[in-house]
């Protein structure tokens, strides 16, 4: 068998993200694609910002939107994070499967929105909390149950474009 990505792209098991690389990607990125089943049974997806806390991913939305209704009909979801827009080299991604809980209680909302603002608006977290803390605001708790797939092109010859050995 040749070097991953040098001879073919059929077997990419060696191009998966390791645990440290997963953590680096999750920390470097701020957005994910949240994939859910709509209340009508169709697949749906939205780009959302997230925080990772206590082994879960936390997201926020407005009650009544399609992704909130979808999660309430079927809590199974996927969360996909790529390195697009980050300073990380290559093309990296991870897709988690899991279940999602919608939280409406003021205590959970206040705690998560505060953490959300600290991560996404560290220069003025109070202003961001005021903006987010609307009457119909909910927070999602996505609990990963498995890594469905991950990929790191830097582990492949020529960064997955052929030629040359993989970077070390």
C-alpha cells in the first residue's frame, strides 16, 4: 500500500483526526453546521456558533424556528465542524452524532449565554448577553455519542491533492 493520498483516495482511515487534533479544531473554530431532522421528516441544517463545555456543545436559537421544532420532534442530530476560516492548515473536519436537549429555563440560559458571550465577544460580553437574552431565546445542549467521521488532509500526500509525502 502506498502513502495515503499518493496513489489513490479509497482508504482514508489514516487521515482521521486524533484526539489532540480534534480538540485543536474545536478550539480554533467558532461555527458548525448543525444537522437535524425537520418536523416533516426531511434533513435540515443550519450554520451556528457554538461553545464546547462539560463534554457537550452548546448552541443558541430562537424558539419556534425550524431547528428548534425539529429537535423537539427528534432529538438525534449531527454537528459538523471544519477548519474553514481558521488559521489551521489543510482541510480538517469532524462530524459528531448525538442527541440534543432544548433548554428554556432561565438558570441554564443565563449560564450558557454568559459563557457564549465570553467566547464570542470577549471585548464586551455584557452587550452580547443583552442582545442574546431575548424572551424566546433557547439553548441547545448537544451531547456527542460518536464521531461519525473525521478527516485531516495534512496526513495525506500533497495535502490530499496527490504527489509528495504527507507532512510530519
